[in-house]
């Protein structure tokens, strides 16, 4: 059976995002969303979402760009002098790899985010993260610990084998690094009894999934459950300080309502699903990877350096400039 999991990311980051997610949920266009609890817009979003039985809500662990939930002084290796988290996932990864971010600080902040989600009355269905930093070696294990402690056993594995549209070399290189970490995370998650969708789409084309792009992805979905990460909002940008992301949030919201996308669901007999519908843990199956050799995959999957830090994260270190980086 072909199941498509449309997950709305960044719920709680802005009122315009909250409105789009709730409209889509009420209309039955999505059954899953991920809530970032760091912004003041998270509280009203969380309380409303908790009352929607058909909307599964997960924690969108946010360790970049926003303010931490705990006082910045309590996580000094995470927050800068302005009280802000690292500006990007690539910067976070480079600092983590260099040992400049304390695992203790990360654990404290992640636990505080879970606590705040539960304060809204939400029983989480899953977790993922802003910029996919949760799959970094060492970070992933402590995120699993916190989720398991709260009875959550579903997680996003952002492993996208190929791009549905042509993309630049830089984005492909970034996906090499992300895929390496995601493969490792999938094996760790499986060994610890967590479950995740069979495949993922949303790193390529992030923030640009208009009706034609979403239709293409729905038709490309194979058997099993495929997660497609969406970023809907009622206006561009949802917040003034998000203008630099380069997303077309409104187009993604309109895509959810598009007859073109509805037709793709009907033609391919795909079923809309959510994280709460995922089956129990199963062995991790390596997805096809058409442009890296088998020997390179073995080298890339070899693990992490002592202490759980990232090894060989060259593409992330080289992309620390954030003024023109693609968003994820």
C-alpha cells in the first residue's frame, strides 16, 4: 500500500504558520505536524492542536536560530551573547564536531523543549528537528533518550536518495553529509526500537513545494510510507526575520489544497497518513543511491569519532556562511 505522510514543519514559529497548519488540519489536508516550542507563537498553537484528535503533533527540536527555552546562561555553549542559538545547522554541526557545544547543555535544552510541549497538553507522536540536526552522531542518541523517557518511539530519518528536480552541486554535497548521518541514525533507531517512515522527501526543494512539485513527489512515492516535509504559511514571509530563508510558504499552503495534488493521490491510490499510524519498528532497509558508489557508502557509514562527535563533516564545515545557504 502507498501511504503519504505530509508533515507540516515549523508549527509554532509564527502566527501565519499556525493559521495555515490549523486550516489544513481542519480540512483533512494534513494529519501530522511538528511544533517548535521556542517562539511565543507556540503556546496558542499548542493548546489548539492538543484539542484536534486527528492531528498528530511531534516535537520540532530547535537548536538553531531561535532563543533557547531555558535561560541562555544555563546553556552557555549553545547560546551566544545575545541569547540566540547557533545561526544554522551547518554552524551547529561544525561547533559540535569541534567540541565547542556541551552535550550537557544540549540535553538540558532538549529536555526543556519536551517539557514545554507536554505543558501544552500534547501527547507527542514523533520528533524531528530544525535543520535536521537531531541526526548528528551524539546528538541523536541523547534525543532518543529524551523521547524514550516520554514514551515517544517515532522519529524522522531525513534520508533522501535523489532529487526530483535538478539541483546544484552544493545542495547535492550537503545531502551527502546529511545522508551519511541519516543512515547511521536509522540503524541506531532500529536497534533501539524506534520506528520511522520508509522513505523521506523534503531536503531537496525545501520551501519550494508548489502544486506541481508536490504532485510530482506524490506520484514518485513507492509502496510503504513516504514522509514529505512541508512548510505552509498564510503569507511570505511568516515573520520579517524569516525573509532570508527564501521559502515560498504560501505556495506550499496552496499546494495542499490543489486539485492537481488531489488528483495525484487519487490516480496513484495513495492514502494520506500521519506519524501516529506508523507500524512498529522494523529492520532498516538501505534505500537506493544512484550516484555514490558502494565503497564510498561503506566509508561514509563507518560512524563517528571518539566521544560521539562528527567525523569528516567537510561539507557542513565549508558551508558556515549563512547569508545565502539553502534552508532545510
